[in-house]
C-alpha cells in the first residue's frame, strides 16, 4: 500500500499520464541499455550534434583513445538498438541518429508525455 506523506494528498499532479506497458518498458529499456555505456552515449552525442546530422566513422574514431574495432563494436550496439543507422559510402560508413528513437526516449523523461513504441 502506498502511503502519501501527511498534508500532501492532491498537491501535485502525476509525472506521467499513464504507466508504461510491458511492451513499452521492454523497448525503452533496450534503448537505455544501449546508451548505458559512456563511450556509446558520447558517440550518440557526437553523431547527433555533428554538422549536417551525420558523422563519418573516420571523424568519430579519432575522438577516443580506443581501437577501431572497439569503436565499431560500440557503433554496432547503437545500430542494433535502433538508435543510429549507417550508410556505406566508398570505404567509410556515415552514421545518423534516429530522431524517432530519441523522441521515444525523451517522452518517458518529460513529465506529462506519453511514450510511444516503435512501429
């Protein structure tokens, strides 16, 4: 049983319109888990803030003191989670952030928003 502190009943509105369904929670947990590593979170940030909305892997690799295969692994995790997509152009892959994935994530963090599941 949830007990509200004395004198606060009815003082504030709920932070979410409705609780997450099991499907929504599973989808969002997968996205948050992919971002749960500092390198992946930083990669996502670098791609999202890059001029033109996309970044070449050649521009991302030099930012970290990590090997190419390690960077590739982190990009693969982000890609498999649906947070980014990649397009090969010649010898390089260019990455973009999926704006719908970011909207789903932000909806659960913004009070009063209703999260949506990928369609």
